């Protein structure tokens, strides 16, 4: 998987395509629908470990990239995009999936929930190449990082409701509020504890081997995820907050200087790249031509609603109330278009499909369609849209 992913990554550079697209195509070619040399059983230990731990690591990296100095100026917009906006996207896409695909309403909302998270991994390289207006770029990246965590938490919440409905279990409003509080607050508390502990260890105890501090990053990212999941809290929220807590540790603690800092940053990037390769090659290997041919046009309708209806509604509901930010209509129009779906949505789709709920067999097919369309259509045209809206700074 890693070897084929590395080759796909080099090819993506030459073709100037998002690497995720090539990973999916390589996985499809290696999978049962083509060459049949890669078989990854759904629900197997390896399959679930790659998806859950990979998603946790990528969410952790999103937390590391957050800066309170930036969020202080645009906090309301980011908060609304990651909460109210997320709910709007899930609801609109859920209704579209219910009507177009005939999914039960709760299952359709589950599909909308897992598609609602954005993909910072596909956005950051674009903003690194272009001098897009700073606060716009920072807000989009912050939204991506936060919605990865809140989207994963919402997916877990809706999945539990779907499974409870299948078991004919009554759930009261109080139970729902208690579950949300446990997922969000419990995950945040566990993540903060692990993140601060890792920051303290990194600043004071350097293992004798080069790069030994990277073990503390694994502790923060995956240890917080596993602990929260074991205690019934949101593992993804824990990983995200662990990243934020680690990077915002008390200033009186000793700082990690170069080259140790560069080694840690390189380790985080390298792990993220490997997890992304495995997640998307795995996804590609599980794409069924039979299922895809049955649902492709209906899936395209759902994705069109996702891009052209849900996203504008989400942006308007989230940005217009923020009077302090004073977003211009050019900036708002840019937010309409910048909405790539990627790693977290695919990882969640794979985990949901393993749960064997009604309609789950089409989740991966629709998620793959959403990823390919948003990356090929939106990510590739983002520079053109930014120039057209005159958001490129000299």
C-alpha cells in the first residue's frame, strides 16, 4: 500500500493533480474490481485500525496548526462554520440522500454528517502556493481543522442514534444532551490532559535516540483517542484538543529549539502522509463498479446539492452574523467555492460501512464520488477563483 501510494504521489506531482485522487485510482486498480492483488476485508482489524487511527492522527495535526492569535479575530465565524454550518450541511445533504438514494432518514443524516467535514490536507498546499488574503486562508484552514473534529463527533452521535433505532431503543432529549456533553466535553478534557502532558515531556525529557520526542506525539494523538473512546467520549475531539493543548503549552515551559522542532514537524507530516496513503488506497480497493454503476447518477445529484446548495447556505448562516469580521461579498463568494472533502469523510465512511447499518453499502461509493468531484472540480480551480475575486495579495 505504501509503495503504490508513494508512486502515486510522484505521479500526482508530475500531473499537478491532488494526490488523493491518484491514491484512490491506484487502490481501485489493485483491488478486486481490477487486478485483484489487494484485498482488505471490511470490518477487519487492519481496516478499522487504519481508518480510526489515521483519522485521529490527521485531526491531531489539525489541532497543532491552530493558533489562538488567529482565532481571536475570526472566532465567531469559525465556531459557527464548525457547529451551525456543520448541522446545516448534514441536514441538507441528508434530505437529498433520503430523496435521491431512498435511504432511511437517519441513515441519510448519517451520510450528510460524515460528508460535512472538510479536508485541510488538500487546502493547505493551495494556500502555500498562493498569497491569498491572510484572514481568508486562515479562516478556511481553521474551519477545516475544527470541522474534522466536530464532524467526526456528529457522525458518532448520529451513528449511535441509528443503531439505537435499529434496536428499538427509546432515546429522550435528556439522553441526547447528556451524550453530546460526554462526547464533546469528555473528549476535550482528555485531549487537554494528554496534550499538556506531552508538551511537558517534550520540553523536559529528551530520549537518547534522535527524534525520540516523537513518541510523545504518538502518546498525545493516539493515546488520547484510545482513552476517550474507551471512556465513551469522542476520540476525535480528544485528538484535536490534544494538538491544540500541545502547541499552546504554558510559555514558561522550556521551548524545543531547532533542529529538534524540525524533526518533530517532519515526523507529524510523514505520519499524516502515510495514513492518507493507506486510507485512500484502501478506499479505492473497496470501490465496487457494480454498486457505483447503480448509484452514480443519484450520487452525483447528492454531491451537486452538497456543493451548490448546502455550502452556500452554510456560509451565509455562519459568516453574516459575524459583524466583527466584516466579511466582504468577494470573500463570502470564495467560501462558497472552497469546500473540499477528503480524508476524514472517507475514514468515517469506511467505519460506518463496517457497522452494517441499513444503506451503509452505498456510503463509500457516495463518499468517493464527493471526494473525487470536489478535488477535481473545486481544488483544481481554487487559484482561478481567488484571482477572479481579486483575493490574491501581492
